[in-house]
């Protein structure tokens, strides 16, 4: 598994948790985290 794959997995997990979260603030933060992980994955793919 590459680092990009790892961050992509983390992004997917954060999105799933955001969908399951009952607290709107927690859901919002998880969505932000998911987007950050996705961007990390993209940057790593472009670098290597």
C-alpha cells in the first residue's frame, strides 16, 4: 500500500464516520478531515 492509498483510505473512513455522526459539528469536522486526506493523497501521487 502506498502512502497515497493510505490517505485515500483514511478519507473514505472519515466520510463514512461523517455520515454516521449524529452531531452536526462532528460531521462537519470529519468531512473537512476527509477532504484534507484526499488532498494529501493527490499531492503524494503527483510527487511520486
